């Protein structure tokens, strides 16, 4: 639920209070100090004014006592300073004291008492307590009206009182007061004074609001024109006619800027309206720019425009949600809801809108237990205020229906869709309950027109494709689903690079990814039938498996691919022939010029838009042909400039390699086998992603801890092998190296630990890792890009970090502070030296400092990692000292940042790592560094986003830390873990761990790995040899299977 903003509250000027009675300038004279405070406040130097105001109060109380006029003036000024610095809790009691003193000393009807009343009212207004502000401002005005003196204060009080009425939606009273203020301003300050111009703008704005609320014409033609335009915008927006609404929105914005100034709240409202229209049309970057401009205007206001700001934040959150940036959306939604509930009440329609929007986000985040009560509250409010047939009530019904649909509670969902009159929802019910013919019948009346949003077009073509597929009409289904994918790719391109990470998990009821997965499934079905693919699909591959592989690739690691290519472009693209370069640049320029004028083509009717789309499609096709030639002749140039999914023949594979790529689906999953030259086969896995996910979790659960690893099940490992690998490996010789591109939860699975032949126990079992050499990649395109990048130019062999100090109570740190040698950390001292933190979930540890029973999360020191780092440093002949080797006190974030990381070929981290959201306040995967002697902003947590900010040129990064290979599974992007981050930062390959690693075996593992690496073995072979070496000593996969290699082997 989004709201077009018609009006917002108006602003006022500030009024500083001080006494003009005494002009003495002695430093200890409170009146002189008060005068200085006044001057500083008027100059906007609030921080400087505050200590002086505090001092003035102390002097006044000491000189005159607590019940004196000078003391009241000092209290007033101190209250103003606190208010202007935003510290309302301190401002309020000082203003209340000032009023009490002045009423006692001067009487309740004195002009200075009126100023104090006004000052107190300003504080209540800043707090949003307009009901408390109103009687104070009314009383202040009444006193000044009686005196008929001092036009300046009367002007300010009138404007501020008008502003209060504006917030209380009593617009006629606000208008009358602005007219009185304008009358005073013209006579006291002149017709062209800034104060006169300011109140003219206020008056025009409130007249505009009144005209919007009244069907009668005003006497001001400019206002009438604006009213009609804004009403038309609302009508067109509500009707979904965005192409017609957009130019009117621009016209309204220009008129308001001319009449009210560029920083007026009504200008912000028009910017928000434009943003809503841009977002609905799928132009996300333009929408974001307009929201940001609007929020800047509202924040620059002399007093915060709280209601308008809350509405803008709610709408901005909706934009972030639609592009999949849930982390940015959540705090904005929460802030907006908090404001509406506290200021408008729990049963207000704006509160209902905020409840619905927050619930929608929780639904998208997979938190139905949080979403359902919010939906129900919102539904109760709208049904009560607007009635069950109102559009807002029906919208919430439908939103709740989609939540029940995802929970497979189809009866509840269908009932809500019927109440909400959602044909789209009823189509989803038919599809979910295997009634494709009924779904197709419903869809016949829902065909999108040229005016419909791209989101709706993508949703319709997805539903149509799934319905046709359900009827066995796979050829038609692929064409419909391709239309959906093309639209979705258009939307993705409209999001600014760097902000696309959550795109595939966003949008609509079921997410964008469904169209790609449906297309993969229908192409696999065509392959099983032996049918040829439709002509529209042939540009993506010569046959169904090849085309299916392309669309499986299109949902993997896209952001990582784009970021890696962007980083590599900074070092140059390389040369291509001048004729080809000119042809390419000409097409790029023509497409750019066409895109630059998109708005003109979208707002001039169906034919103009159709011509625009045809012209764009033709130019894009020509550019695609040029890019295809570039990929063939100049692959590095093409990979860096056009980072896109690749077709199987475009993969630079070696003769001894086979690539296995997985694609999860709702009903079935798929495995693509790609051989050198591009020959592709596809195998159906007869389980949907939910069932497969359960099997994977059951298999890896015992491996997460040394205490449960004895429960490892070879039988479960064998079952997964039969499902995931056996079909593709049955005719593949063991010498073939496997490159695995996982999907979703498969990114958390060590394929080496799957079981080829189960024995009576782990020692008697033959694993995949015993027979096959395996490496992993986020996508085939990323693998290809890595192979086209220049080799590392790093000259220094090794950087390593280990055994950090996690607590200021660590004996090593205590010895350092005392100037003594560092002791060897004993087992008894380890608990006191641990890093402790509150957890986010009770099963992990204490979530509150008040918890008397639970234990905090604890990360114990890792002395064995020092042995590990020293052994590796010795292998490479590196002295164990900074900056190359960081141990103990030096192993903190500050020293890490000071190290010349781009100069190292190998980087090794031996410390704790953990999952996002485990430690309160840390919402990303992290590597735990030293917690003492950090400087500035360093906090000892090397988070995923901090890694992304590093500039590396490493052949290999090894993360000998717990859980560095795990992370958040992001729809369409893979697992957001440390391997991904270090690759994006410039590492060619990354070794990570998938579970908590036992200390001593991990040291053995790493020393063996680097020994083989130093001996000249390739990375993947060195890792395999180290694994086999450890397996002979520790047969359980818990010990030998946690480490996997991402990237080039």
C-alpha cells in the first residue's frame, strides 16, 4: 500500500528568547551572558551557545537566586539551546521552570511570560505533542494581541500557531493566522522581506491544501490549476495510468517550486509522488533519486516535518523492498510505524498502511510469524474505518492471502483472495493445487496491456508459462516464461550496479526467480520428450539442455560477476580492432541516447512506446551480435565489459574437466553436465528444493560439532550421492576433475563427503573425495572470468594472522600492559581470556544482560593457531613478525589495515569465524580479530562488507576459521559467505570451512596443505592430499571434509 502525497505539514520560523533589560557586559553578569547566548543561537552556533547558556544559568542563580527574572531568561535560553540541538528531554524541564518563575515574578499576562509560553509550545511541537502546544501558543498570542506592541514576536507566534493548526489538520484556522502574519510582515518588514516571502509561501500552501479538500474553485487561478493537476495525478495513479501521470507530476513540481521555493514541503510531496510513479514503472534509480531529494528537503526544515518524513520513509522502504534490499527497508518501515502509532494512534489508517507494509516485508523475509499479526491488525483497522469493500481492505486481504499461499494453507488463502477479489491470487491457488486448466481460464481475462507495469507483465507471463507447462504444452510455456525473464532482466538493469544483490528474492507474491526456474524445468521437459526448442529460445543455446543451462546460470552469482568485472576493468580492457570498436561504440551510443529519452517515449501513447521498444530491441540484437563476436575473438574484453551469463560453448574449459551445475526448482531440481566444447546434458532430480533441503540439512547436521560427529550417517551420504552425482558420473572416468556450481542450500554441502559406497562406519566407507578432485565456483561465468584475468603480480609470499587476543583480561594483554613477557596461555586461563557477547537467539546464549541463567556467547583463545601460523611461515621462509605475520597483540583489525595486503600472494587467517546475526549488532558473516588496541572505527570484526572493501591481488586466501564457508543463502545469488567476499576483493581462489573446526586436526590439515603447495602441487591437488593425509588419521568427515576450495584449482 503506497500513498500519493497531496499535502504535508507546514513549517515555521524560530524565535529565540532573551531579555533586553540590562546591557552590562561584565563577564559575570548573567544579562551579558544571556545576550551572548542569544547572538550565538541566532547565528546557528548551537553547540557554542550551550555551555555559555549553562554558565549563564549558574551565574544568575548564584547572583539573584532561583526566583528572579534573570534566572528565567537564562532558563529560557538554555531550553532553546537544548531544543535546537534536539535534546528535548532536557529542554522541557528548563522551559517549564522558566514559565513558573516568570509567572511568579512578572505575572501571567506579561509579554515576557508570553515569550516563555511560546518557547514551551515550540518544545511540545518538536516532540509532536500538538495538543499540549496549542493552549500555550494560544495564550501567548492572546497576551501579545492585548498589548498591541512588538510586531516581530507577534508575527512569529502567529506563524507558529498556524503551523500547529496545520499539524492538527485545522486548515481554515491555519489560513486565517497566516493571513494575519502576512498583514503584520508587510507593514513591519516590507513587502519583499524574507519573512514576508516566507509567510506568503505558507499561505499559498495552506490555500492549496484547502482547495484540494474543497470542490469549490478558489479566487486564485494558480491554486486552481495546481489543485486540478494534483487531483488528476491521484486519479491516474490509482487507475495505474502511470505514463499519463508522470508528465503532470513534473508540471506540478515545477509550479510548486516556482510558487513556494525549492525547499518547501509541498515540493517534497511532489517529489515523493514522482518517485512512486517511477517505481511503479520499474525505473528504480529515478525513484530513489526523487525520494532522497524529498527527504533532504524535509530534513532541512527548521522543524522536522515528522508526518511527511514518516510517509516518505515508508515509501522509500517500499522501494528498497521491491529491489530486494530488505536490510535497508526494515528500519525505515519500523520508524514509520512507530511514528504513526505514537502520533496518530493505533487505529489510524496511516498506521494500518504502515502495519501492512511492514508485514509485507516480513513475509518476503520468510518470517510469517511476525507478518500475520501485523496483517490482521491492519485488516481490522481498514475494515472498521473504510469497510470490507474498500480497496485498501481488499489489498490487505490479498497480501495476507499470499502469505498463507506460501505456507500451503490453500483454503485460507483462497478465502482471502475471494474477499480481496484478486484474480491473480486465485490463479496462484489453481497453479499450486495442480489445476492448470482452471488457471489458464482465469488468465484469459488478465492479459496485460501496454500501460501495465513491468512487474505485472512479468507476473502474468510467469503464471501463463506455468499453466501451459502444467498442461504439457511445453513449447508455448517456454515462450511465455522467456517473455517473463526478458521483462525481469529489464527491471534488473534499471537498478544501480552495486544495489542488485537482493533482486531475485524480491517482487510480487512469489519472487522473480520462479520464471527462471520454470523456464529451466520446461526446457528439461522438452529435452526428455526429444522435442526441439522454439525459435525464440535458440539465441540462448542450440538445444534444450544448453538453453536450460544458460537460464540456470542467469540466477547465480550475478552481482559477484559484475563486481569482479568492474574491478578488473580498472586495469584496462585490452585492445580490439578499430573497426570493431567503432561499430560497438556506435551501437552503445545509440542505445544510450534511446534510453536517455525513455520518459518521452513512455508518455506519448501506445504507438510511440511500441516504436521505441521495437527500435530498442533491434539495436540490442545488433549489439548482442557484436558481443558474440567479441566473446569469440576477444574473450577477455567481452567478459570485462559485458559480464553476463555464458552459453556452454563459450566456457573456457580444460580437457580434463567437467562442470556440474545445479538448478533448484519447486517440484524438481536439475543437474547440468557440461563438457569441454559445450556438450551439455541435463538430469532431473526427482525432489523439489524443500525436500532436497531437508535431506541436505539432515546429512550435514552431525558434522557441525565434534560432539555430534559420531552420528554421521554413511547411508544418508549415499542417498544424496545417488540423487546429486551418480547420474552424471556413471560414464565419467575418475580422472575427470569436477567443477561444481551449487544452487541455494547446496552451497553448504561438501560434495567430497558424499558416499560412493557405504561401509559399516566412516573408516570403511568410500567417499567422493577419495575418487574425485573437486573445486567449487559461484557460477560458470565467474569461473570463465577468473581464467581471463591477469595472473597475480604480488611479490611477497605470505601474510598470516592467528591467535588474536579477544579480551583485555587475557594474561598476554595484562603482561603487555605491565611491561612483562607474554606468558603461555594455560587451559585454566582460557575462559577468562575469551571474547564474550550477547547472542541473538536463546539457544546460542544469553540474549540479555538481565538473564541470570544463560551463558554469553564465548569465543575462546586459539593458541594452536599460533603453532599453525608459525609452521606455515617457516615453510615460506617468512619471519614471524609484522607486517607479514600478525600474532597475539598484533592480530587486530588496525594492524591488519596497516599491512600491505595487495602485495601478498597467499593470505592466511587462523581465528574464529561465525554466521551473520549470531552476535548482537553483527549482521554479517565475520572473522573475529583481536579485541584490544584497535584504533578509530576498528572494532575487531572483519565482516563481509569490510572484506569487500579490501584491494587484493592474491592467488589464494585461506580462512582456517570456523564457518567461513557458510552464510546467508540469497535467492539467485548463492551463499553470501567469505569466499564470495574475498573473490570480489581480488582473490583468485579461497579455501573456506563449512563447520566448526577442531583445533589440532585443523593445524595438521593446514600445515600439510601448505607443504604440498610449497612443493609445487596445484591448489586443488594440495588440498586433496592434505585431506587424504588427515583422513587416514581421523576417518570421520567432521575432521577432513570442512575445507573446500572456491575458484581456480
